[in-house]
């Protein structure tokens, strides 16, 4: 929300059948539109179930708690409040532009699931520092 103008920010959110936020894009500048092409691609991926729940068979964890399965790395972050969830969701949304990761927000459980393709230690370390 832009407090001085009493306006909400422009955004796109995609929820799945269980009302879990699977994609969120909140623009930092009210005059800029959300990235509709990226939202459309996310919707196609979600609709085709390309992002599937993590199965715990044949998986391993690294030292920092990342679940490694094939070429995907997952980390679930438990948060204390919905406000914290929204704040981290906005931060991750900004960081995800041009980066090789995605995230899923579960507003009911107050969790964020990070997904990194093709193990990238620098990116994973940066995400670990952002999400304390």
C-alpha cells in the first residue's frame, strides 16, 4: 500500500486449488505494469503441474538445510506472521527477476518454499542470507 496516496500497489497473484499463492508479482513503481508474460508462463506451469510437491524418496539435504532432488534444490521457510510472509514474498519477488529460482507462498501455513534449479551455491547462499 502506498500510504500517502492511500493506494494499493499493482500486482498479480496466482493461487492454486488449495488457495496457496503460487506466484506473486508486486511492482515497486505504481506507473509500471506487472510482468504479464512472466505471470502467464507461471500460470501455464502451475496449470500443467510442472512444480510438483517434493517427494522425500532419493533425496538428500546439504549442510544449510536445502533438500536436493535431481537438479532441483528446495528449502521451506516457516514464518511467524502473515505480515512477515507478505514482506518476504515481496522481497523474493523482486530478487527473482532475472534469477534462476522460484518460490511458492503458503499463506495458510505461513511458509515459503524456495526452489532453485541447477545447484547454484552463490544464489542459495544469497537466499539463505535474505531469509533468516
